[in-house]
């Protein structure tokens, strides 16, 4: 396992590579497992250190950083800005500390998965916007989000967002820099345009991802794409799909059953909410999953299906189950998008991610090819089949 210490972080002319107990100055662009010194890099090891509750080694004392921030703009050449003896001592300590982290990170099963699913971010391209549309919408809405987009757009091109997978405990994405697309109103998405002549933006999203994750973890995979209709058919219950969906969401997320009871009474159904929720819970394997999570909870954290540690701040069963499902689903979506991005043809560019949806910019010549790629959904060797929906971005 190799870790590259970035030259910007070190304040040197070259990167430094740690390989086991050995170290060397990089001769050029070299492929490594992880990087250290740029937490936003796709291969950064810092997010994993945070997840594993490990201290992040430091090089430069805070007093020097504060001083240089006052008088220096850009990457500081720390090798020449600190007392030579102190720099060398701290550099050796840094290399030693980072080297010691290799075994811990390498042993954890989640590390390789995190790196593999993180690769989708390296494939994202700049998105394009219609500045005239932004101005038109802003004149009607006076929205801070639109003003922010207009300010960021250079020649109608937006910077690629910087995503974080550690700002939330389950790994649900946040954006730490760049356009705040995760919180942008759907009505405002019309400001985005294709970079191709006659091209269009499309959305690829997972269908009922979290319920399907729960079902798959419980050992079942529905044959059709509609998990709610599948539940009705398998249990031979005379309820509508909307009622089944409400029951599933109540069972998975611990929502109150009063609304479900009211719906069932209105529909004159001879099954009450308590019995229906019991069937949903059993069908999705919630009791078995909850039992496993309760056994993990005394350690202070539970782990997702992929091994991501999730700190516990509420030990109620429905919260543990919800955290497990949300974390597993968030990671599964990124893995699926990474795999898809690997096989996109030229003329199809992923531009941003909105949780379990990937927004792509598609040239008309490859539209049908991209559609065909999504028809078969995403298959995970352990969790099985997950259907995808392909539609024009609105």
C-alpha cells in the first residue's frame, strides 16, 4: 500500500511516497493507493482516518500557519519557511505517523470500497448554465441560490462541486465547495444546459433505492422493478400501491402509524396499521437486521453493509435501522454511478450527483446507447439487482 504526501502540503518541490516502511521522493506522476495532504482529493486518506476515528498527522505548527496566512498568498514553501532543523524533525515524524496508519486503513474492509466508489467524483465534468435563464428566474424569485450560480459561472460554465462523504454520519452527500446543487430547488434546474449542440441533460436515478436495499439485505430480490407492488403480490393483501408505499416508509423509518390507520379506514380495509406494519417488517427482514445492529450498538457504532462505521447518538431500533439502510444505499448509489461512468461512451459526460441520481450531459448521437446501458439496471454481486430510471432533467 502506497501513500503519496502531496508537495503542496509538504511545501516542497516534489511529492513524497511512503510504501510500507520505505519512503522516496516522487520522480514524476506516479500511481499510488492513497494521497495525504489534500482532503478533497478522490484518493485522499483523510476521510477514512476521520471515519475510523484516527488522528490526522500534522506537519506545520499552527503558529507558523497563522503567521504565513498574513503575509503569503498561495502554497507556502514550508521547507524554506520554517527553521531547517525543526522542519526535518517534524517531516520525519509525519512520515512515521502516516506509515503507521497504513496497516489500520489497509485492514479495514471499507477502505477499498470507499476508494472504488469514490472514483465517480474524478469523472465529473463542468456543468453549463444559461445565464439569461438565471437572470429571468432571479428577477421573479430573487433567490440567493440563483445569484450564487450566476456569480460562480465563468463563461456560463460552473466549477465542479466538491462533495463530502463524511459531513453526515451515514455518508449522505453534502457539498463543501462549488454550486450548492443538492439544495437547489427543482424548478431552478432548468438553468442548466448541455455543452453539446442539440444535446440534453438527463437524470439516471435508482428506483426505490432504500426499500430495495432493505429487501436485499434481508435476502430477497423482487423480480419486477416495483418493490411496493411486489410486497402486495407476495403478501396477497388488498391495498393500493400508495398505501403499501406509506406502510413501507413507516416501517423502515419509524414514522407514526396514525396516518396509515386513517388511510386504511378511509379505504374500508379490514386490516389495521399495526398488522400491516408487522407484515412489512417481517417481509423486509427488519427484526433480523435490528437484532444484529443492537448487538453492535454497545461498541458505540454500527457498520453498514459495506463496513462503514456509523457513530451512534440514538440507540432506538428504528434509528439504527434507518442509519444502516441510508448509509448502505448512499454508498451503493456511488458505486453504481462509478461503474456506469466507466462505460459511458464519448459524448456522455457526468456533471453532478444529487444523492441517488446522476446527472449527465448527452450528445444526441449517443443518446440511445446511454439509454441501453441503463436498461439492465445495476447489479451488485451480493445485494443483487437494482433498477434504474432514465429521464430528461426537468
